[in-house]
C-alpha cells in the first residue's frame, strides 16, 4: 500500500462496495453518504443499520504515520497531519524531529482550550472563527461538501490532491537538503573524532593506550551514523 492508498482508505465511505451509502435506499440529496438522523432506522417493525463511514464528519484531527527506511534515520519518520474531516482536509508532512508547526496548525499544548490559545496568540478557538486557523478553514470547506456532494466533492478532492502533490515535492526537496547537511555533519564528526583519537594516543602511555582508544571510540558512537574508530 502506498501513502496515497492509506489516505484514501482512511477517508473512505465504502465507495464502489456493497456498503456504499451514496447509492442505497437511505442516500441523501446529491448522493450524500451522510446520515444526519443517526446510524439506525426502523421500517415495518424492523431495525436497519447505516454503516458508519471510515471518513466521518465528527473528526477533529487525524494523521497518517510514515516510515521511510531508505532515508537516514533522522529523516525516516514523517507525520501527515490534517485538521477536521479526514475525507476532504489536506495532510501536511511533519518530520519526526520537528520542534514546531505553522501557527495555523499550532495548538501550543493548549488542548484546544480557548483561554490558552488566546494567551498564546494563536488564531481562532473552537468558538472564534478564524480563516488563519486550519481547523476552521477545513471545516468550512467540508461543510460545503456535505450538502452539495455531487457538485462539491470532486472539486475539493481534486484541489486537495494538487496541494498534497505540491507538498510531497517540497518534502522531497527538504529531505535532499537535510540529507546533504547530515552527510556534512557526519564528515565533520569523523574529523573531530580522528583528531581527538590522535591527541589521546599521543598523550597516552603504552599501558594506557587501550583505555584511551576505548574512551574515544565510545564518544564517537552516534545513533544516527553509528560511527566508531577502528
């Protein structure tokens, strides 16, 4: 499965399957897959169930984790994060080592508490609309799709695909630049370790040479590059 496959499955409404709610007897206007009156309904003393779609309008935020084994360890983990409905919201890539996010996605560890967000100077709260807030913007777009499914869903999904393709290209460029910088860091570390080893060995006596070599090697073993002097 590719990342795109997983994203589609996580936003699925069982399209094209026997469970597809857009084509059954309960389908709403414009083949909407949503059931605003609940997931169960009665007819002639029998109770029926509307299958809950995977991509649901109740979503507050969502993510897909990706591990890319071909890249250096510091770059392997990426979180594709989205706000609001998984079916229509774009996912932005965030490296596993990231220590911040754009303010449109940032919550400053406020857990959506309005007072905390205001104090942190972040745009919008759960009750204060802001077009600089990713959740509010995505919520408004998704709301247009729910009641205009045939007309709006194809437009929104096409635009989301374009944006995510652009973000994927930007991520590849960032990965390449980071990998190049990482190689430079590793080369500098090797030179530093070699210089330290030379200094230690020159200062050590014949009896202490083994201990000095061990100490230098231990200091040069890095999880990201697993460097050691041999």
